[in-house]
């Protein structure tokens, strides 16, 4: 059965402090892999792993003073506490660095800031 998580019950913390106005959080984790073949064989006999890349994005209504003041050279931690009723999942991004900030505002709506980051690792804990 799928784990259901609700945005209106979830929170995002920056270095342990609540970030107000979060509209969305996105992330992806990519692991480099290389096939290993035996001499004279076309079948894979193993696999090696290489670099891991973790990238994420936070979208915030208008702007977040805490995120807006982050420099590009100071590491920080982001923790998303995702919930729905009794179901909980914590996603923690360690040693993050801000890579990009952007802002958009369209007609008949409010502004939205996007803060992109990389992380050394991501940890997911369900429970």
C-alpha cells in the first residue's frame, strides 16, 4: 500500500527553524553505476557505484528571509517533516549549499521564490 503524505500537514526546517510559506519541496538523488563484465562475456557479472548527486528545490510564497540571506559558501541542513494523520516521514538533507535563487510573479497571483541546493546526502526515515 502506498504511503500518503499531505502538504498541509507537513513542515520544512532550515537548521532546525521552521520555514514559513513553503509551497513545494522537490529533490532527486542520482547514483552513478558502472557495469562489470567478465573477460569474453557479454553478461554483467557485477556492478560498481560511483559519485552520488543530491539536488533539491524549495518553492516559497513570495520570499523566505531565512533562505534569502543564505550565502553560497555556508553549509546548512534542511529537514522536511512530511505527515498525514499518523503516517510520518522525515527527509533530511545534510551539508547543503545554495546553488540558485529565482523569483517569479505572474498576473493575478503572488510572487514565488525558488531556492535550489545540493546536498552531500539525503536520509529518509519512515515512522
